[in-house]
C-alpha cells in the first residue's frame, strides 16, 4: 500500500501535540473573567459565537494559534464582532 501525503498536513502540521486547550478572557458585557475551552483541531484561526456563562449574553470569540500552539483569544460584543 502506497501512503499518499494528506493535504491537511500542509495546512495543519502536527507539531509536538502540546497546543493550548484553554484560554482566559473578560466578558465584554459583565467584565467577568472567563476560562474558555479551545480546540486546536479546529484550525489555526477560528471565529464563533458563544454565550457568557455569567450574564448569558453572546460574544464573538476569535482564536488564533501560533506556530507552537499558544493561543491568543479575544472576546467582543456581538455587534463589534
């Protein structure tokens, strides 16, 4: 059996498997400090909507992983998002 290169390996190299899986931010509505679970398998740049577990208002979450798996997260109000 001949193994062909997986095209996803080019876009998402495996690295050392030590990417961040949590990030901490501040709710843009109620200023609560929140820990968010992040999924490195979702790609190096992600954007989605999640509700604050304290005030229940929706934020736009932006996630960016650097080359070594460290996460940078920002939370914005839905209208800023």
